[in-house]
């Protein structure tokens, strides 16, 4: 089974629960174990909150890029989620080029840091995480994968 969806959301706090609810509904429909669904929804919430807070505003000239994109792929036994914004990107991380690897870990915040704890939480909840910067247009990209576990009983897709 494969399911994917993509959202283009305004960079507003109210958009974060929308992405989270869509992910949880997709997971429920597919029959994913609720604990795995919860972990992924928390990681998605942190990535979206980061895009809302740091994702940049519209460009000069009024092109209005005050938005971010969320894409989720459930393919076989894996879920992959990507959140991309149009902000300044992650400092110290090179722009991702086609075929090039992005950073596998962010700059680790200190224990008393005001920011960066959400990125650490994503690393704890997901099986594989990449942090990078978009080439060309700019912006940060947070991608994370998790191996899926299935709940007991038939899923709605199997019924």
C-alpha cells in the first residue's frame, strides 16, 4: 500500500494542527499502531512549528512566499515526512544539490539553549532524520522516516 499527500500551508500557528490531524487520520485509516502515529505526529508538529517560527516571510516585490510545504509518504513499511519552508535555512548546513546528502543532524543546542530542542525531539522520535537547505530558492528542509508498526485487527483500507 502507498499513500501520499502534500499540503501548502500559510506560515501561521493555526496551520500546524491541520497537518497533524491529516497525518493522524491517514495513519488511522492505514492501520498504523497508535504509538507510532503519535510519535510521528509530535515530530511533524515540531517540524511545522519550526517552519512557522523561522520559515521567513514574503519576498520583496510581493510574491508572498509566507508559506511552507508538508509532504507525507506511507510506502510499504515506512513513513517519510518532509517539511520545507522559504526562510534563511539552517546556519552552517550547505544547500542540498540534486543527489547530494544533507546534514544528518542539526547543530546540537546547548542544554540551556532557547531554540533547537524541537529538532532534537524529532531525532528522538524518528528512525532517520535529515536537516538541509533548499538550493536555489532557499529555505530549510526537515525530512524524517519511521518504520511503521501495525495495530491488531484489520485496517479500514483492508476492510
